[in-house]
């Protein structure tokens, strides 16, 4: 199907943290479904590369460097988007970071840095996008990356777990505040995904657990009924659905896309 005829044809989407991993897969999938996509990331060369990938197959894309933790960053991102494409329909607040560190060694700065990107960044993206969507008067979709970390504990990443739990709480409250404007608000919860982030988890958490590199991921693969770890392209179809009109009566949800690692 030509991109212009996809289920997101005529829509404009922002995807943060889109230079690699899950964000890249989401940006490419939304473009395949017909949306014009703003590929936003702190890594500008990476964002440019993804935007070029989209354009090379006939899609519309714009690469924008953004720090979602800066107060003016998401607002400027939305402004750039509207200047280029005339509107905004979908915000995917995907940018996130992780640190592996025991609670007894965590500093306040460690805690604040994780929350600045993972939680404050989502808040700022949602706020800036919602203001634009409300002004347009045609509803919209606010989406964020949470994690199965919001639903289960893991050692040595308490501040990450807490930041993702906070995202779920923000989504539920925002769903109530924006529902009357036709804006739905949801988050998706990936599991053990083959990305740079999980390579870091495997290396650093595995070291603290006395495991060799690669052993933790192998162990985690056994926790899913499907018997394999996830790839970014397993996440993107769910996000595409939540971004579309097909999900019009779904809001305030934290939906697992984890191969059954978590079943609630």
C-alpha cells in the first residue's frame, strides 16, 4: 500500500528518542502507515539518518535535535513540527535512559537525571503537544514508552522502575484531563528488547549478579512463553494501532508488549 493511503495518511507525528532502537522502529512504522514523522533525538546525526531512511522509501520526515528534559525543548519541537507540516496529531514520547546502580550507591543527582528524561520529558512532551492539539480542535493521540519495569521489580535500577511507574500515573491522569478534547492518552510497556539499553542492562546488572556478558539476556529469554527476546519491530505495530483511529476508545492504559513476561 502506498504511504499516502495508509491508516495514518494525513497525520503528523512526533517520535522522541527516534535515532535508534524502539524509537527508530516506531518512526519508520508510522511513516509506512502514511504519517509525516518528526524524528526527534538528542543525537542529531542519528535522527537525520532515520529521517533519510524514511524519505528514501517515499515518506515525509523532519529530523530535529531536542533535549526533552529541557523546559523549552518539547515546546520548540512542537513549534518546528507545525511550521513544517502545519499540524500535530500524534506525540510519541519515547525518549528514555537507564542506569544500573544499587540503591545504597544512588545519589540524588542519579535519581534526578533519570526522572528528568524519563518522566519530566514525557510531561513536557504531553503538555506541549496537548496545547497544540486542543488549539486545532480535532483531537489527537498522546503516547509514551513505559516499561514492564513499571509492573515488576528488578534489582539495581530502582530509579528507572520508579520513573516508569510515574509515567503510568501521568498517563492515567492526562487521560482524564484531555478526554473531553478527543485526545486519548496511553503508554506501552516493552519487555526484554534487543537494543543498546538492554545490552547495557545485560552487561552491568549481569556483572553485579556475577554473570558473564550475554548470560542475563539468555536467562531473561526463558521468562517469556515465546522463548525469545523482543526486537523493536515487535513494539512498533502496537504504537501504530494506538496512534490510529482504530484505538479511538482506548485511553488511560499501560499496555504490555513483552511476549508474556508480565501478564497483567
